[in-house]
C-alpha cells in the first residue's frame, strides 16, 4: 500500500483507493491537458473529479495499480497538496483579464510558483496573489501573499485558516514585482531557518515578536 505523498497519492477514507492532484500552476488549464484528463477519467473511472478550494483538480478514488499509468498519461508533476511544504500558489485573474485588476497577479504568481512550489518548510505554507483589494485569492488567510494596488504590491504575512484562524498582517506596501519576489525569497528562507517543526508562519511571527521583526528581514 502506498503512503500519503508517495507517487503523489493521498489515501482515501476507505483505506483502499487514492486521490491524486496534478500540479496545474495558477489553475490555468490548456486544452491539451483537458483532453488528457478526460481520457484518464474515461479509462480509469475515478469515483469523483473535484475542483478544490485551492484551484486544483483532485482525481479521487483511484486504484493503486493504475497510479503510474495515470501519471504517465497526464504528463504532469504531482501538486504539493499535503505535507510540510509550499503548496500551489493561488491567484485571481488580475489585470490580465479582470477589469478591476490593479496589478498582474498571474505574472507574479507564476514566478512565485516556479520558485517555491513543493519547497519543504517547517509546516504547510500557502501563498496567494490578488490583483486588487477585493482579494479573490484570499491573501487574508495565506501565510504569505500580495495584494495589488495602483502604486504596487502590498505584502501580507501570517494568515491561516483552520480551527484557530489568523488574519494576515501588512508588512510592506507599494512594492514593485521585483521587490515582491525578493521579499518572498527572504521571508521563506528566514522562516525555514528559524521556525520550529510544525509551526505555521503566523505562529512563528508571534513567537519572534511580531511583524516588526520581519521588517528587518526584508530591508
């Protein structure tokens, strides 16, 4: 029996079948991938195909003996859906597609995904980028995120959901995209070097004395 994370699988409640979550950066899907996905669904007949809250596609109820063939047919890497790592970056359409967008959340999100997706961290770590203050990517409950405003990006840190939700706090504002990426690199590295195992970023921020301490990190 495969363990959670092995070959990208997630063991289901029945303790017999598995779910997989292909990595689809930013949730942007090509026609070619949709054709592959449809062929997999028709061939292997999963119990369900679910669009997740993190804009991923979960293929649920697969047999262990089919996993290798399915990954080969999909031709994509597993998404980081479980474990202590940076999960898929969640974004809104941004100014590329949305009339309300102030900044290019798709562009920033793509760079963040390339840099961090699957990166091991002390606890799960979620990243988001919203193109305007409506915050459709829910940066308010992400460990690290950016909100687009007319003068640049506002950097938010320490948000999380779960049984003890925590709203993200503002760390910096009016950042260029390049500054936003550099700040993200420094913050993730600082977190990896100094947080305790299992300690979410928000709890880590509280332990070290608040967001004021992070200002020194990105300065």
